[in-house]
């Protein structure tokens, strides 16, 4: 680890921790904004869980707690706010460090290794998400740990991390499939270790939660059935608010299948570029999950520097940049117009959530296109050549 | 054939009446009954037999107490002259009207009706073969309902308006007879399990809904709570359990958005044996009652058992607070008009002419009649009850109260009047100093609750408690919140100028979080509030978005949140409710369903379709693609080829023509 890399990690730690301590009210403000907090990731719901746990109230008998029991129990061991801020800052700094380590795994990388880390550190979406103390940080940490250890060939750590990520946020379980492609060998072992870890986590949660399985619905059931309808940047919320009652179960199944739909195709089609397939799957999940936040999107965008050789092939880079700027500027404004002022209606914010989905979709499409192009060019960029799919 | 069947039906009916009336002496075992009254019953039942035979064609089996009265009175000329007047028929019914002037020209009126049912035996069902039950003053409509749903206690409140406790003092009956704004219902139900109890509760609510013409049927699991400690249950030990394997469940629900209106009063009066036609209930007119500043209708039924014989005790209260000058002015001019110049009372110390006038404060003299306040006179006494109807005025020396019988005024020492006969009565009330009223009883605790925050996605609840007394107040704070208020109990904070901590005040917390569409939040604090302090408890909540169809009509009006119940247990026993709240939720655009389905599906389809397209198709250069498309394999190429051929042939033809 050279000096520059150390600087990046230190900057990450300092910026997160500094922002939390210098602007203590920023956390509450961000935690209330729908862009950075959802019912299943918000810090206030985690705090409520800690409160209920400490006072022996029922944790998962209805109510607002949708975090897994072990996370709540873990957080209840911290008392000081500063310590918790430090914990979140450390988790974020660790992700930055892991991104740098990942860059080192690619020997013929055109960029210095510290660049992806630096991009992660200066990405405002990630910074704000971390300051809001959203539990997305922990699932992102688990995902990046899994990806790094898979790249390094550490099959046990990778499977344990992906199991933890799945335990925290459910959908990362789907990333097991592209991860198997990265690991190449010990596939059976990976699957078994992941399943065993997940089973162990679930069982210990059962024990922690007074021998009751009711946490399963409050944590994962809520994600799958989208039972807490609260506006977010995803595609689900307005659809299920406006949908006629009798079609809701059918469309919930359709939306869940939609999340799964592209995982296998990506893993198969880009079997030769497993890291790339992993990122594609991650972005597909970010696009289609039921409770997305900008924290997920920011985490995803930090992987884009890894694809520097593909940049030349991007067709919509201007459009997607504009779409992201459009979303980040207008989303708080339109939400405020709808909910606080009442001078706009829900369609304003709905439009923004569609734009965000379009932005993610253009990035995804561009990545796929660029990879197909470079495959055609057999690694030697020939940007002037015009290609078309038939 | 039909007439034969009809005749047979009437014969059966007649036999039923005979068997019923002959068994009347066993059933009519009313406690506290004078010996003479017992005799009267027997003669009455004999009379009923004869009268029933005449009246049966119109009334069938519905031998209500009134018919009994009519029969016994109508047949006094017959030879059975064991009694002279109807006064000797006594039923356990008691009614009283109490008037109490309040400060600032307000007047509190309380109509009290107490009645008891006849004894019935535990385990004997009404539907049993040869079971017979006689209803005297107890309403026939309630008893089967209570039996069917195994309800041992029933409490129903219809309340509307604001009780100004700062100037009016304590609520009547220590607050136990008035609910929060809207409808409040709670009952003690005997059942084997909670599910059975809930099932009975729902059927009770649905039946009451029909009985009282109100939307009590909107009570669902979403609104129902099972309070652990709630004042009516304090005397639980006295509640009978008919089947020892069962247990008792206290179930409660409130509908804050239910408007209270005339159609609720009529069924209330119908439960009375006098039906609002005689006695003090003849004063009650929907227009006047619901024109008052505060009104409350309450119904309480309790089961009391003694050695296998049980009895329902029922209390009905209709209470209201009028602004006397306003009500009198309304009686004179139903359509409000500006005061005539000649009637203006201007302050002579200030300039006044035809254009300007500084009005004097309201006159302290007053003189009015009850008939002007209520629009009616009292039509006689309730002649069937054990006690004659009573009218009492709770006033100070500066007030004079007279009763007007046949244009003659009478007064009494204690300002209580007994209405004995069936002629019209009126009350004449006058005062030289309306501000001199009976000292209101001090309030042990003031509680007010309000919503904080401005957004439609989150907010806070803030409850201010003020103990004005010199004694520590022990109270229980009970709150039910709908599931779409997602409360964060961890955000509970306390503000206090006296440096109190949460632990000093909240002794005990019961918290049952809400389950979406199934259960409301149930929050109960045991509080200990030190003397002469005030403190505010507040906590935050998020508002959920509802589904399209779950919003009521006029969704932007907001949702009524029912009042919290505060039960003071020490130093005195008192119950009060906070006012209801109006919670506004963010609403979707109700005209959008198809657009949303189409737009979201388009974006999803666009992403999926493009990716799928890229992944399954083969990449080739544009030139190659062009050359492929120009080959004859594709339909377009074929079409182009055919078109080209036609063009060429036509050109050939042209060329040939030219050649020619």
C-alpha cells in the first residue's frame, strides 16, 4: 500500500467521520430523505430496533423494524453516537481500500490502483449515504469483500461474505452466480459454504430473536412482498400504489422474477469476463430491487473506472451523465414540492424515479454494448468500426 | 288455503301469548319491588290476557311495557278495581334531568335514564324450546344481542364538541360517561379464545351499527385493541363468567371520524320505555341537542349475577352544554340576523351614535323557560317507573327556579321537582347574576395533544400534561394509532421546565406495534406527574403511503386520529380524553393507474428488451449488415427486388414505346 492509497483511505475515513461529527443534524435530514433511506435500510428504524431490544419489547411483531436481528443486536452493543459514526466511516473506508485492492488484481490495468478508491471517496452519493448511516453501507461492504476475495481466489471468505450480504439485504444472494464464475474452481464448496453460513446466520437470528421465526417476514418478506409502500427511487412503489387490488399478487411475482431474470443470462453470456458479469448483475439488482437508494447507485458507479478500456465504446455517456445529474438535482426538489409544499403531485417524483431507472438502464446497456464491441475487436480497440446487432 | 293458514298462525300466536302471560309471575321477579306493586303485576298480567286478545292482531307478540300500561289504564272501568291509577305499576326505571349553569352563560343539561332487566337464568338460551323472556323496561332489541355475542358489559359513547374544562371544570360523572369525539365502543366479552372473542366483537359491532344507525360496522381488526388496563375493568371481579372454561376479554375501538347526528338520537330514545313521548325524554329534540356546544350520548349495560339469576343494568345518559343566549336567540330568529339598532347595548362611556357602538358585555340578568331552550315542554311523568321523573337544577342563591304546572309556578327548597302527572310541565329559570354558578370541581390533570411537523411523509405527536394541583397525580395514558402512522418509540423525548427525566415520569410502558392492515399501535404509559408541573412527551412517526383504493373519498381532507384516553387514579378518580387529530397523508394521483402501469412497464421493457437483444444477437459491421439486407433472403429485399423489377419493366415498356 503506497502513500497515495493510504491518503485515499484516510481521506475516506476523515470525510465520513468529519461530516458526521461536524454536521450532526445532517444525518437526521438525510435519513428522512427518500433518496438515501428506505424502510428496510434507514438508521432510525435500526435505532428503534436497538431501543426495542434494550427495553424487551417485541422486535418483529409488526412495527417499523426491518433490519435482521443480528445487525440490531450488533448495533445495540454501541452506546456512543461518535463510536457509531466511526463504525460507519470505517466500513466505508474499508470499501475504498477493497476497491484499491481489486484494482491491483488486474495486472495490466491502465489506471493507477488508487483511482477507483478515490472515485468512491469523492462520489457524493456514497458520502451522503454513509453519513445518513444507512445499513446499505454494511451490505455494500459485504459485497465488496466477497468480490475482492473471489478475485483473490479466497473461496471461503468470498462465500461467507456473500452469505452475510444476502443475510443483510437478501438480493445479493443472486450475486453468488457470477461469483462462481470468478472463482472458477471449488464451486461446490462455495455453494455449500454460502448455504451453511446463511443457515447458521438465520438460525442464530432465530435464537437471538427469542426462538421465533417472525423476523423472516419483517426483514425478507417485506423486501419480497413490498408491503411497506413508501416512495423511493425504484420502479415498484408507484406501480403498486396505483395498481388494482386484484392484480397485485400477480405483479409482485412478475417484479420479483424480473429481478432474477437477467442474472443467469449475464453470468452465462459473459462467463469469460466474470468480474464484469458480477458488476452487471449488481447493477441489474440496483435497477430492479424493491427498495433502492442512491447509496446502491453510488456504490455501483464506483466500479465504472474499472472499465476504462471500454469508455471509448460508450454511446450514451452524455445522456446517462445528464440523467444522473437530472435525478440528483430534481429528485429532492420534486419530492419537496409533492410532500411538503403540496404544489406538485406524486407524478413529479414518479417521473424522477423513472428517469433514475432510465439512467441506470443506459449505463447498463452501454456497458454491455462496450463489452460486446471489445469482444468483437478482440481486445484491440477499433473505435471507428461501426457495428450493429442482427 | 292461505286464510286457513293465517287463522292457524293466529291461533298459535294466541296460545303462545297465553302461555307467556301465565308464566309472567315467575319471570317478573323484580327486586326492590313494593308488595303492592307485585299485586299490581298479577292483576296487570290478568288484564294483559284480556287486552292482548284484542290487540294481538296489531301488535302480535310484542307485548311491550307500554301496551301493558295502556291495557291496565284503559281497563280501569272494568270490574277488577284492585287499583285506582297507573301509579301502582312500577318498573325498575328511573329518569332525571339535571340542569347546571356554567360560567359565561353556558348551561349543562344531563338526562339520566336508569333501568334494569328482569332476571334470567344462566345457561337458558332465548332460542331454547319453551324458553320465555319478558321485557319490561329493558329494551328488547339489546338483550338477544348481548346473549348471542356473550357480552357481559357494553359501553357505547357518541360524543361531539369540546368540553372547555378550563372554565367548566370536571366532565360530568368524573368523565366516565363521555367518550372522545366520534363513536367509542368497548365491551367485555366472554369467550373461549381471543379469536372467538373477536368474532363476537365484530358481530356485536355490526348489530349495534344497525341498531344505532351509525357506521360502527367500520370497526375491524385494524381499529380494535385489547386494553390491558382500562377503567371499566377495575371491577372485573364482579363480572360473571357463565361458563368456567371461558375467560373475559375487554375489547375496544373508536371511530373518530363518525359524525354524531339526529339519526343516532332516535334509536337512543327508542331504547327508553317512554320512547321519548312522555317524561323528561319528551324534551329531546335532535335539532336542539345537536345545536349545542358539546353533547354526549352514552349507553352502559352491565350484567349482575346473584345465585344463578342474572340481570342487566342499563344506564343511558344524554348530556349537552348550551350557550343559553345563543340558543334563545336561535329560538326567536332561526335565521341569524344582525342585531337591531334599538336592541344594541352600547357602552355609554365611549362615543356612540348611529354609526359606531362599543357593545357592553353581556347582561348578567337572565330569564328564560326550558321550553324555549328545548323547543318543547315536558309531557307528563314517566308513569310506569318506580320513581316519578325528576327535574333538578344545581344552582346558587342568585338563581330562581320554578316549575310551571297549568300556568301556576311552584318552587322547592332544593330546586328539585318531581313530575307526577301526565300534563305539561315547564321550568322557569331566572337569575340576577349568571356568573354566580356552582363552583366547578377542580381538574386533577390537563392533557392536550397535537401533531407537529409540516411534511406529509413524517411528523410528530406532542402531548402536554399539566398538573395544577399540589398532589402527585398518578395516571394512565392510553393511545391507539392507526397502522399508517409508523411510530418510532425510540424518539420519545420529554420536555420539562422542572428538570424532570423520562424515568421519573413514565413508570411503565406497554407497547404493541401496529401490523399493516391488521392491528393498530397500542401504547399505554403509566405516569406519575409531580405537583404543579407541566411536561410534554413527544415522539416521531413516519406516514405510510396507502394503496389507491384504500384512500377514502376526499383523501386530501386527512384521516381522523382517535383521542387518547387519560385515566387518573390518584388523588381522585377521573377520566379525560384529548381532542382528536387530523392527519394528512400524501396522496397519489388518482387519475393515473393506467398511465403508471404503462410507463413503468415501458421502462422495464426498454431495459430488458435492449439487454436481451444485445446478448442474443450477433455483432457484425454495418457494411456487412447492409449487404446482408440487400441479399434476397429478407422480405424487405424481396419487396425491393420486386419493386425494382416492375420499375425496370415499365421503363423498358416506355423505352419501347419511344422507339416505336
